[in-house]
C-alpha cells in the first residue's frame, strides 16, 4: 500500500499528537488509568506522570532578598565573590530539595544582593536557617574530661577549634556505602584543606572529630584511618533524608562572603491558584473567540485551521513539560499572546489563497501558491518577534539588557509559541487542507 506525501506527513503528525497527549494527560482520569511506559532518559521518566513546573507566583512559596557584606572584599574581587556566593547558595538550595528555584544577583553601586525564589517552600525558618546564615564552620577536637571516655567527653564538654574550617571544604554530597548501600556523606577538601585534614586524621585515629556550624556540633565522626587524599566518608545509621540534611548543612559552612537577610515574603498558594484560574478562563475565552472568528470568516478553511490551533495547544503543553518550562504568570501571558499569533500565518495564507482564486487559478494550485508566496511575510513577521523575544530573554546574560526572571519567562514562552505555531501553521494545517479541503475555482 502506497501513501502520498500528505498522508505520510499526517501520519507523523498523528503519532506526535498521541505522544503529546501521553505526556500532558494525567496518569488517571476518573476510574481509568492510562498505561505508562517504563522508560527513563536522564531526568525524564515516562513511567510516571510528568508534572508541569510551576513558578513561585503560581505555586506559592518563599522569596528572600539577601545582602552580601563586601566590606572585607577588594573592589576588583566583589563581582566574582558575588557570583561565587550565588553558586554556593544555589547548590545549597538544590540540596535542600527545592525544585524550580530561582536565584539572581542585583548590584547597585556598593549594594550587592541575591534574590531567591523558592516555590513550594512552607517551612520558611528551616529554609532561612540554611540559606541565610553566615554559617562559620570549623573542625574541632573534644576537650576530654578525666575519667570519661572520648565519646562521653565529646558530648559533655567544650571543643577546641583547629585550623581546618569550612573554607577548606570543597563540597559535601550524599553517597551510599558499597557494601550495604546505606546512606552516607562524602567530603571533598580543597588543596588548602588536604594537608590540614591529613594531619588531623593522623593525630586522632580512633578519636572523634566534631564539625561545628556556628558553634553547634553537626556531627562527630570517629577517625578510622589517616586520610591523605582529601576525600572522606562519614558513615553511620543515616536515613537518606538525614544524610541529605547533613550534606546541606556542611555545604552551608562554605560561604565566600557573609550575608544578611534584607527581606522575606511568603507568597500563599491560594494567590497562585486564583491567578491561574483567571488565566485559564481568559485563555479559554481568547481561544474560543479566535476559533469563532476563523470559522465565521473563512468557513471550512477556518475550521481546519482551528483544528491546527488545538493541536498547537497540545504540542505547546507537552513541550513545556519536557523541557521543562517553569510556568509563571508572565509565562502564561506569553503563551496567551502566542495563541493569537498562532493564526497569523493561516490568515496570511488564506488571504493569499483568495487572491489566487480571484485570479482564476484552480483551487489546488491556488492553495499551494498561497502557502509558498505567503511564506516570506510569515518568516519576516515571526523573525522580528523572535529577535525581540531573544532581547527580552537575554540568553548571554548581558548586564545592559533585562535580567528579570518574570520578563524572561514571558519571552521564553513567546519564543517557543512562535516556533510551534510555525510548525502547526505551515506543516500541520497545510497537510490537513491537502487531505480534507475541497475548494472551487469560481471567481468571487
């Protein structure tokens, strides 16, 4: 059986629609459960429902503004110190388990700030204790009490600080022991800390070493052997959550500059729910009006184009989940704007088609000529919009352009919408017209 080119293309589009529906539909609709595919690729897991990532203004959470204290940092090093601080706190937030978090810098004169957005965070005090404190970490030895064992002394007396501090620690990560796969925490020291740590472990084999964060003992592992390569593992009866929390706290002790909290703002999820409800209502009204206009004004052409518009929405939502796009209210605005722009190419093609019919050409020839001759206008219009979107998105992080996350969210959804609309308008709608539209050559 031989398929024509439009049939082959339409078959490919149908497969793409099925895949997109699998991605966007919930795992369970009423009493019906959608069979899932046991496939994983990187962070993509098709064996379970893929969630649509929501931003702070929709999901609710915590917004924190931190001020970096740069008085002890030279002028030439302040920019790099702020960027280093951003990376450290960003890693700490990631280890804390906050997904879709956002962190950006803001500099005005001698004022250096970090702005953090933590969607879904409900325990603000726990988050602030990890991201907002100065967190001076030191490695200390217990001061032994006569008549007490080392472990008893370590829990009952003060500690004597060593020259090994959090500044010597490169990173702490959750790992699993090779034998029983129980959770543990691995430590990697910088070059500045390897020699210090080697001497400390050599002199204290069989004894505990305390790790203090702002004077509070986080953990007191016992040294089993001398460690000369700067890589150590803290073992114990950890749960995965406990090991994760400890690694976060250890990383918290490596801030390159002190920070203080300027402000914090809790954004309730109810605000986001109300906003997204209104946005969905506005989107539904807008989409319905566009479809109504297309059908009334262009008849069968408009009806087929409206099918392409629905497919545009399906493809867009699937792509949002796959990338994933962190959807915020400005991002929804960009999507709603792109819905209106999605029919621009169809209108240009249909108006050109009417001109070809008025010129006396056969409807099939006129349809093909309409798509070909309208392409230049479609390309130029969308190229201009994409360029504007890229300027707003500022992918190269130029300081003289926008760095606002909200504006970037708008630009990203707008750019994605343009490319998807070109695909649905030029490929999908064109093939649907080739298969299902029957026109006339009569002049109007």
